[in-house]
C-alpha cells in the first residue's frame, strides 16, 4: 500500500513538471512569433553627390542617379566638362521675340551626341538685344583627346551649326531676326580630371589650360609638392638676455625641440625683465614672427623673420641714468670733502713746519748770544 502511494505521488510530480515545461516552451514560441522584424540599414554607394535610385531587400543601393558631370552605375566616372558662351545679336524690331534656349540645347546636343557617349547639354540665356547663351556640355572623354586643343574641332562644328539660317530660325522664330556673333568653349580640366596636379596641390582652371598650386605647407611647382621643413639650427640666432620657446602649429610647446621642424612651427624669443624684444634690422618693437613656412624668408631658409635683439627698457635706461648721475654727484661731493681735508691738512703741516723752524732759529740765536 505504501509503495503504491509513493509511486502515485512521483507520477503526479512528473506530470506537473511536463505541464510547466510545455507552458514555458509555448511562451517562448509566442514571443518569437510576435516580435517586430528589423528594417535593414540602407547602404548608399553613390559617389560624387549621386542619389540612390532604388535599394534591394538587403538595403544595398543597386543604381544611382548622377549629378551633371558624372556617370556610371554608382556615378564613379568623371565626364569631360566644357563651359562657354554663345553670342547672338537681335534686330531692334525683334528684341521682344523670346530666345528659345531649348532649341540651342538641342542643336548642340545633335552635334555632340553622335560621337560622344553620355552627352548632357545645359543652356541658359539672358539679354534682349545682345543675347548670351551660357552653355555646359558633358560627355565621356574620347581616348584621342589629350588637352584643350582637342576641343577645337568640336567648337568649330557647334559654331557652324549655330550660324545656319535654319538654326537661327529655330532659336529666334525667323532667321532674319538675329545674327550669330561668336562662341567660346573652354575645357574644365580640373573638374574633368584632365590635370596632373599633385595630391597636395589645388588645380585652378584658366582659359586654354590650368594651373597647379601647392597647398599651404608644401612647396613646388604644383606637379611636385614637397612638405616644408625647417632646421632649428638655421633659425634667427638667440639674442643675449633672452630665452627661447618652440611651439608647434597646434600650439604645443616642445620641451626638447628636434632639429627638423614641420610647417607652422613658431619660435618665440622672450627677453629678460627690463628688456624689450626688437627687430635688429628695423629696430621695430613688433618684429616679424619667426615661423616655419612664413614670409619674408630669413637668410635663404624656410623660416620667416629677421634677427632680433633685446634692448634695454626705457624705465631701466632712466634708472641707470639716475644711478650714474647720483653716483657722480656723490663722488663729486666726497671729492670736495677730500680735497678740502687734504688742503687743510697741508696747511696745518706747513704751519707746523714753520713754527718748528722758528723755534730752531730762536735756539740758535740764544746759543750764539749768551
């Protein structure tokens, strides 16, 4: 009977444990089922200012909408860019006829697009009598193009197209309403990546070419740019009565400055108390800053500034003058007392000798006349 009861009790405990396990498992499943799915983070892989056209389910950009001057799936290709102006002159009685900028745009596109891929043309016009059409043309650079002279034949083709009577009729409504004046186009070598400027230089577009200018902190012709360095041993010499500080471009003072210092390093001279720092050449109390890479250059080095000195402060000069004058007065007074003392002593000595001689003379007289 006891065995039966124990068995029944254990069987009940086992059943209860299974029920608890089932409930906990169902709870876990229900929790997972009702959780909110996460939205994948979108990855915009567009370059050069492009916007993503659409993303896939994983959030990756598959195609981009490029800004003017760029092409490719992700706007990774730089197009050749030409900018310029076309000039027209309207007849006075036709000044109120609007200029069809869309016609100019299409005419130029028809000239460029057959031989150039990814062509884009933009035109904006201004003026009533003297009409100026500002033109921007972008396309894939032909492999045969080497420099700005490669664009000359294209400019000639566009000019020939714009001056045709049929073209003027499309632009101004009537070929007799205006005349074509001229066109100038310039290749934008910098934005079109036609330049060979150093990575540490700026490309500046100029008519019929470009210039390379080294960035601040570098020197060279723009194609080759070398970081400016300065040797501490060639800095303007430390003047007498002064101490020196060497400070980096970010304001850190160097306890043990190296021999080779980078661009922007400044050397400061601090004169002792009652001395003023001055330019040894101009005597100015506001001397040129001694800086690595500054100007004007010092003695053919990369340091700027001139040799400096520590001049005596005006208050110290006055103090020295007063001290010297006071000393002279004291010396003169003491000298006067000393001279007076010496004169008195000499007179007293003379008087003593005279009296002594007189006494001797009296004694001699008494000896000879008893």
